[in-house]
C-alpha cells in the first residue's frame, strides 16, 4: 500500500494511524523464545485503520495519592537511606546506586543540609553474607526557590550517587596468586561487574551507623547479537495516582530486567508550593507569578517507587513536567539532581542526553527541551554516538525522548516538529529501529485485522500509540517504528480528539515549537504512516522482537495487542542515505 498525496495536512486522515489506550509496555528480548505464526509482524503491514469508541468507564482512578498514604510516608531514621534506586552505566560492567538521607525542608526559613556530613558508601558482593567490595561516590542537595512573597521554598535531603565499577587489584596481587615473581609491579587492574550476575548490596554511611537493608540487582548481559535482557518495561507520564500504583503493580508482576521512563515523572508542577493541586494548573491557578511546584511530591514518588527501582534499574529522560522553572530561571533541578545518568560514560556532557547498552541493544536518550539543532552540542554528540555503534555487537538501535514526532491526536499535534526536522534524517541514516515517546494524552496501535484506534482511557490519563516504519511522513521499510507510551497513570485529563476528524486538523502556523522559537509547520508536507499499539516487546534474535501491550484492567495473562517488529539489515544498511523527497513526488 503506497502513501497517497493528501490535501494539506491532516496527517492521519483516512488511512494509516490507529490508536490504543494502554498501561504497561514491555520489550521482551529472549532468543530462546520461538516465533509464533499466529502473531502478525511489521512485514505483514501496513494495516488498514479501524476506530474503536472511547470507553469512559475505563478511566480508572486518576487521583493523586495523598501524603498521608503509608506508601509515601518516611519510614527511616534521620540519616538512614531511603528512595533507593538503580540506573545503568553505559555498559554491563558498571551500575549506579542512588539514595537520599535526611529529610527535606519546605517553608520560609529553610537551611540546606551539608552533603559532606554523611558519606556515600555502597558495600556489595555476590553473596549477602559477604559484601566484600566497597565503592564511594558523591552527594549533593538541591533547592527550589521562588522569589515571590507567600511562596514556600524547598531544600532536598542529601542525595547520594555511587557508581559500582567492580574491584581494583594490583598486578602484584595477580602475580602472587599466579605464583609468578616480578620486580616492582605497579599496575592497577580494574575488574568490572560480571555480566548477567546477581549482586547483593547495602548503601549508606557505616560510620554513623546508618546503612540500608540488603537489596539485590542483576547486571545486564554482555553485548552481543544474541544476548538480551529477558524483558524491558517502557512507561511514560507516570505521576503518582492510584492508577500509577496499578501500573507499577502490573509492571512488577511481569518481572522486567530494565525499566525505561520516557519523561513526566512526579507531576510536582501540578501543585502550588502550599500543596494545593489540580488536574490542570493553568485552569486552576492562572494568576500565579511563576509556575509553582510542590517538591515533596518528588520525595513521595521516590518512596513509592523504591520497591521496584531498588532492584531493577530505571533509565529516565526528561519531560515537560520536569522543567520546573524557579528563581533566576533555573530549570530541571529535581530531575538533574535525583537521578544518576551515564552521561560521562557515554561521552555526553549533559543529563538530558546519553546512551547505554543493554545486551545487544544500544539505547539513545535524547533531550527535547534543550537545543537540538545541527550546531548544538546534543546534535554533535548524537552524530558521534551513532557513528560509534557496532551493529554486529548491538544489532538493535532504540531511541527515546519525550514528545512524539508522529501522532494522530489533536493534543500536542506536531508539537515537536522542529526537533523532527533537525534530527530525523540523522537517526534514519543510521537505521534506528524503534523510537519511544511519552507526552501524548491518547493511544494508537494496530491489529492483525487492520489499524485500530482505541479511544480508551484504560486506567490512566495519557495515551499509547505505535506506528509502522515511517520516515518523513511516509511509509518506509527502513524507518523506525514510533511508539508513544504516555499512559502511565498521571492525573491530567486524557485527550480523545484526533487530528484526522472533520474540522480538527490544525492550521500549520498554529503549531510552533516553543522551545526553539521557530515556526516549523511549513516543513510538514506529507500524510500518514500506519500506527499500531502494543505493550510488550520480546526479542528473539538480532532481527525479530515481539512488542506487546497489557492494559491495567485486563488479567495479567491477557495481551491487548502484539506484533513482531522485524529488522531488515540487508535492505537497510547502516548510514543509508535517505532519498531526496519533495511534495511533488507524491
């Protein structure tokens, strides 16, 4: 099925996009699993669109958990670790552990804690009875300050980040153990974490003493064409509602090896500094002198998530709800301080963009809210990172950022068009296979019978959406599959109107990119690409991956949608030069 020329730009009118509302998304990568003939693949597409009416009964309970809920209350002593979390380094042999000690302060007269007053130490090993290795890290506090009368300021507890890199051993020790004698051995050899290995760990400051309980984590498999994590969960726009708790419970029961969170984390910016919240900040608080936040919501989120992320690494990229402007126009303070990122390890100078390997997958996390044009540091880093990827070692190349480039919904329609114009050709030329986004307040997907638009609010607020392979608004077998997962559970209202409905197609000049200050709407020329929905991805080998979609209201064994995403490296060589296209070509 060829893309037909559309009269201006209702991107999805009458053909290629379809939507599904979903809650939990997994990428399953396990080469031992056989490919099932009853599940369609991207090779079977494109699929014809079908629409399913929005079901209001499935909205769920999108109400924020209150601070009185025991799951978000502080349950440790003064300097005992809490909000413990893991994140990956660039490769399997290293990993970050983060936690917070001391209590936050909020009010008029806050006094930041001294980060140097508590040590950042992790003891770990392959047996909980012998945590024989020790690593030290660094600590910090951050402030959220508002120079306006009546607004409360905030200062965090002490945030600790420690990177585990294995152990160091001198050449002398190695030679002694090998019964070899040498003169003046001085070399120090660093031995990293072992791949696919279970480690136990304990974090804190043993001198106080204030150490955590013992937790465990498993390292990623070694990178290789047939070496993958068993399951990867992808979520976006989580928040901290009762819907969120259902999503996380469902996620935990699926036992992922890794979690990707594609932006919009705590939704602390839906609150005033006095703790008053709303589903729509601009609607409820139009007269505030600055967009306020209630930073304790971040602490509540960290406490609730600890049960998951103290055992399973979580990789986060920023969303618009993390901007959180404060005094002197500072932004992203909570996001940049609370999470550890493999930025330095992946050659990045920023927490907004970085990369890492998970077995045979190379992940690239990009920032949509900082400069991304071709002269920007981010773009130059991306060029370098893509050029360094060895597809014989990491065949799968997956990118993630917050706002989607392709979406059939009127909400946020073509909001990130300027970013697409700057970066799409580069990603396409290196053969990116899958792109994950959040942000959207709806969901899109496809089924074996065709492209389906489910306007369901499945126990969450935002939405899920998947496309067939697309490049420059055109079906292209070498383009990425775009998947939007903005339905994690937050409290914002859900968008249900589509851009391809009569009268809904936005006029191009009304869709500027507010972060670049340009109007890029004139760059939009062509119509739709097929979209399909799913919640789980299972990778059998270097060319086949199963993506599945699980709704919160369904039983854990039920799959709402499934499709195999198939790579075709023989048809799409790396650094493929995209064809020059013009509107007249279609």
